[in-house]
């Protein structure tokens, strides 16, 4: 039976960040679909907004009985102090993802993109990271 795995993978990424964060203060990690309000970001604490952007389901194995799910996650990281602090914050996220490439919950986790969007704001630093999570028969 084919089921979607979008929200399960977003929860995996949230737990991965919360369980492996090693900087001084953990950021607030939320899902975009739970935060659809005006002004939901708090400039006193760092925040990460996660959303699942899509899923590819491929048949895999003999006679197509196994399914290979590839879920794409978009992550927005917001900080408010200075550029050096923001770079350390993003480096910590990248470190977490690189050290957890493989797991029992998924086949592979890869970083597929990284963009800064700092030019739009003053004293607000925003970075977008896109991830790909592959699972076999979730």
C-alpha cells in the first residue's frame, strides 16, 4: 500500500536537530503548517522552520513490490545577532546533517541545496537549506 511520508520525514529532521544540537542554546524548531500566522517569528530567539516540499515514490525490487520514497525538506534558519553568529549556527546544522547521513529510520539523508537570503532584511539573517531523505518501504 502506497502512503505518503512527507510529515514523518519532517518530524525526523526536527528530532534530529533537537537531539544533536551542541551550541549553547537550542533554537525553536517548528513546522510551517503549524505556524501560518502573521509575525510568528520571535527576534529574541533563533528559529528553524521546516516544511516538506514534495515526495517521489519509485517502485523498487523484483516485481515492484518494494517502494523507494524520496522526500524533499526545506529548512529556513533565522538568527538575529550578527553574521559570525549566523555562520556558526548554519555550520552546526550542516554538522548535524553530515554526521547523520545514514540511520535506521532512513536509507540516506543528503543536503541538496544551501542559499542565504540576507539581502532582504536588516539585522535579520536567513538561510535556506534543502534536504533529501530516502526511505525504503516506510
